[in-house]
């Protein structure tokens, strides 16, 4: 087995199980524990995993979100069209559940002081 194949397999195992151990990988791939440590170092340098004592875990990635203001003002015309369609469906005393999104923010701002006849 080529090193690249082994690295892919190790990464898949970590994604599936959440962690791997050097000793188990060494036995599975029939290579030395030192070779597995080098493999894990390579995967860690690539930012895929986090090495731990005796093994590795999946590296937690921080998802970058645009700041709220820029999301709210982007595509504002489309969001306002959607908000108007939603407003047409809402009746007085309706209960509405919304998640956090810039489109829902636009809807909520339109609902301020809302009284439908």
C-alpha cells in the first residue's frame, strides 16, 4: 500500500470513529508505530487532524461567517421580496418560529408593529 493510500484510510477512520490509536494503526497497516507517527504528523501539518498522546482525533474546523451586518445588507431586495410573501401568509395571533438568518431578520423587522386586518 502506498503512503498516500494509507493516509487517506487513516483520515477516513478518524472521520468515522472520531479517533485512532497508533498501535492499532500499526497493526492494521503492518508498519511500524514510528511510521504511523510520521503519517499522523503529516496529516496534522495539513490541518486535517490533531495529534494526541498515542493517537489522533479529527481537527475541529472553525467556520468563518461573515459579520452580521454584511449578511443583512447583502441581497436585500430578494430578502425583502421573501419577507413580503411571508407577511401575506401571517395572520393575527399566529405563532412563528424562526432560526437565525439574515432573511429572517428582514422578516422580523417588517413584523415590528405588525397588525393585519
